[in-house]
C-alpha cells in the first residue's frame, strides 16, 4: 500500500498545531512533516513535541513551505497530503482523500469547503466567491471544474513532481489545480466539513492587507499559468 506523508505549512500556529497533529489518523499517514516559516511563537517546538518532523525555513512563503515539506518526505511515501496548521481542516477525515488515490482511480483529490458543511464564520463571503469564480474560469480553460481552492488535498507524489510548480507564495494551491487540469490528471473534488481556526490569526483573512496580498498573488499566478504554453 502506498505510503502517505502529511505536509503542514505553518507560520505562528502554536495555539493550534498540536491539535492538528493529534487529529491525523496514523493508520493512514506514516509521516507528518511541519514546514515552518521561522515562526516567532514556538510553533516548531510545539510541533516537535506533538510528534511531527519539523523543517524550518529561513525564507517565508506558503508555497515555499509546501514545496520544502514535499521534498523532505521519505522515499517510501508515494502520496502527499497537504493541510493547514490552524485546525480548520478536518485532518481526521484524511482517509477519504487518500482512498481514491490508493485505489488507483484518481491522481489528485481536493476537498471542497464550499460543498461541505461549514461552521459559521469559518469562511468569508469573498472566499466562497473567489473559489467559485476561479473554478468557473478553470472549467472554461481546461474542462475541469473546481468549486474551491481548499488547502486540504492529496496527490500522487510523482504526479506533483511532474507539474513543476513555481509559485512560492499564496498562489501555490491554484497553480497546483491548474497544472493538474492541464496535465490531464484524474481529478476528484469531494465535500469536506470546515471549522473556524482553532487559535491565532489568519495571515490571509485576518487583515485587509493580507487578503489583498493573497488575492493579488492568486490572480498573478492564474494569469501566468493560463497564458503559458500547454504541455505537449
């Protein structure tokens, strides 16, 4: 059975990270990697105490942390699962994302918060709208429809490596989705429940500056990928 490594990018998530790690089903995931962007609140230490292997990055960037965690996974891990470290994703439901890949029916499985049950206040209206608009645009371009840009996702490791992702900031998730569609990966989107963050402050939705910065990077990434030549 293919091994599974879980990659959790973090920046100042000390209040939630231990709970996130504890919720991961160890009969599904053989390895838990926290890729920490030099947090100042003790996130790395809390993650180590909770049983994760920690990679500390000197340079920040959401995509950079995801890429570093993926690269650091053990060779026997053929499936990579990504989720955020704020406690909003339901890590205990990880098996539902991994199962279609283990069964050989899909290469990339992504959770949809929009299609799942959301705790009140877990997502803002503009987050929901952004996911739907981006999904409609990708459907028009590639014929693959997404409803969300949820961080909770699983992908075959070799498939991820072939995508050649370049975005090192908040555009990582949408670049993965676009490149997966362009490459003809077998994509499955499933509804997942979503909670409010367990603690701390969101780096994206927690401030107007964070929201605008993330939105800009997502838009730039979308434009770059959409205008790049299609793979032969």
